[in-house]
């Protein structure tokens, strides 16, 4: 890892980075228990362990003052009526923000705080989303092409995936009459009920 | 200032933000003493106090864990043979990084550390530039259209403009035979000579 300034080119469309340090590929199996319609999930998984999303990370020291960045690509598709989405996470250091710049596609960012606030913001090209400290976040592709975003967060933030894996998000985004709709998550588990 | 997630749209070209908290306009007068060719600077200033660059800031609390972001637009032009550029600065908290995403135009980022390292990285559309902690940075428009960049840095970074105002950068970017060229700054003042 260099300590000199460096540049990285993004080649659109297709989204090829001239450099990345890590490429994460998340398939259906890595999202076990996260989709609402478990029957549809099982049928789909038996056919193919489909690729849901990818993340290209640019590594830096994981300390305060540094910035971690990269690209996420959520592919189009649905499990039952629920759109393909990322695992979603809190930051381990709760008091850290994140910024997303959407480069391509359409989607939703579903967010919530430990205190019970929730928000869903629409994602589209050339829109910046600010996720304040304390807000868990999950990106969802509600469109028909790849949802591509550039993200930046503080080097010391860390990831807490476990909380969302256990309790889910309070809200889901599903397709109803061909349109994205925000619904309550019937499988949501209050932290006290775990 | 909200503590809920929020979105901001960028309308290209022309670069209109759907929301910003502060709009900074830097003209020739604010760059007194920074351009190499002082005679050309004076002639130009007597004609018009030209607009060199603009910054649209999105405000957040200036604390660790938060992210400050916005857009900078460096207009095309030259003072003598030296391209229009930003004031340039160190972060007050030296151990803080910055990320630039170039959306339009062509340019150079001139950078240096207090220890004497220097670097010049080329800026072009869809290129990400990582400025590590400790590196002062100045963006320069070497092209014929606006240089537009989205930037993100840690909330607690702060700005130290004074050091660069006193000593300048070690390197300049000037036009030679129609091409950008990196040269030593003959007016550069070593910190000990201030």
C-alpha cells in the first residue's frame, strides 16, 4: 500500500476499475434468511446460486483520518417480489457516516437507527446520498440495469453485519403492480426478542 | 441541519446542485501572490477581477466520523502561462485524507508533504484521486472546459490555507507549447526561510 497519492479510472459502462484491491461477490447463499419469501428463495437457489451484488474495494489503513472507498454493483433481479439487495450493515463504530454517489441505475437505500428511526431514499444517476452516523444501510436495485455506486466512509468505521442478519431491517422494498413499494418487514425481530 | 439521511441531485452539464449549504466564489484578488507571473496577474486584475473557481459545500458537523463533501468547479483560463487553480491547502489535522471524483474536464492535482515529497496526478472524467493524509493539494484546470470534481474528506480535517499562502507549492503547472508542463516554483519559500 503506497503512501503517495494515487488515481483510479472508472470505465463505464461495464464498470471496470483500472485498479482495485479486493473484489467481493455475494450470491444467494450468502443472503440466507434475509429475503422475505423463503420458499421463492429455496426454489431459486436450487436452480442456481445467482450473483446478487459485487463490491470493488480500494484498501487503505483502517484508522480514523483515512477514507475507505470503492464501487458497489447490485445486479437487477428479484427473489419472489423482493428486489436483489445487499446484506446491509451498521458501522461497528456507530458514529461514522457514509456517502454514496450513484453512477448508474435506479434503486432504494433502506436505512434505520438502533433507536427505531427509518428512512428510504431513492437512488438514481448523479444523486448523492448522505448516510449520517448511526444509520444502518442496505442498497436495493429496483431497476432493470446494474445499480452502480461509488462509496466513501471513514477508515475506522468497521462493519457490523450480524445485527441485521439477526433482526433484519424494519422495512422491505418489494414490487407491487410493477412498482417498488415500501412495506413493513413481517419477519423483523425487535432487538429484545432475539 | 438534519440528522436523517438526505439526497442531493447533480444536474450536469452546468452543474447545478439540488441543494447546497454554502457557495464559495474565489476571484483573482483572493489569490494575490499565488501566481508565478505577478506582472500578468496585475494586468489581468486591472481589467477584471475574474472568477477562478467555485465550491459548493454540503455542511455537516465538523467532527470525526462525519464526512464533508461538495463540488469544486475550476474555470478554464490562465494568468500568464499558469493555469487557473485553487488556493490549495493542508488539512489542519494533517493525518486526514481526501477523495476526489472528477466528473468533467481535465486538470492536475499538485500535492506535497511537509517532509518535501511532491506529486502531480492528472485529473480526468471518471477518475478517482486518493490524497493520503499529510498531503497538501491544489487543483488546476489544464483544459478548455470547467473542471468539475466531487470531493469527500473527514469532518474533523479543517483547512490550513496559511502555509501555502506563505510558501507556495514546490511545483507549478504552466502551459508550454500548448501543453501542461510541471516546473519548479522559482518563488517557493522553504519553511525555514519564511
